[in-house]
C-alpha cells in the first residue's frame, strides 16, 4: 500500500517539475535580447484566428500570462488572475497566451470560464525567451516590459496587487 502511494507521489512530483523545467536542448542563452525586441517578436491571434499584437492595446498596461492547459501551476494560477482581472478590468488588459490550438484552449475554457481574454501564441515560447510556465509579463502603457515573473503566483497576494497598481500609475 505504501509503495503505491510513494510511486504516485513520485509521479506527481515528476509531472509538476516538468512544467517548470525546460529540457536541456531547449535552454535559452543567458544573454537575452533587449526587452523591446522580445515584445516585438510576440505574435498572437484571438481564438477565432484574428491577428492581435501588443500594439493593439497601446496606451493601456498589459498583463500577459504565458501558460498551457497541461501545466498544473498554470491552471492553478488562473483563478487568482481572474480575481485580479476583475479588480483592474478598467485599467489593465489581461491576456492569457498559449501555443496550443484554439480548440484546445476553447475546450479548457468551456470547463473553466474566465472573463479575461485568451489568445493563441503564434510563436514558440522560446522565441520570446519564455523558458518556464507560467510566466507573466507586465507591460506598461508605453509598451515597455517592466516586469517578468516566472512560475506560479497568487495574483491576489498584496505584494502582487501592489505591482499591478503601480503598473496603472506609470
């Protein structure tokens, strides 16, 4: 009985670790390009296939979360993103970007309805130097990447809410 529980525990640890650990073959060089170059590489579409770019949201701060339906920490983070998006819905554009197909994203949303916008990332995560999921970019109203947060976050934590408030003030 204890062996089975131990094996299940190890399997869960391995799955969670795989969300956060990139394979060696896909590791990103230490010298990442300037932040504006990284943002310029981001191309995406809405779930109907209409092209979107960060410039479509010019003048507004953007919360851009890179995630995947198969990533446990990403899925766990979604409820706190929803609560934060409700609090800042008039001030910050909230986007959740996955490289999965629109059908996969829509299937997830059918079971987990959220009010913020979900988009399909049209480049690989590595093209924009995202090496861990989830990763969130906080982009000010001038279109500048002011913060990059890797890994799970509770976006309703007072410290994170303060970061979002400061994003609105800039």
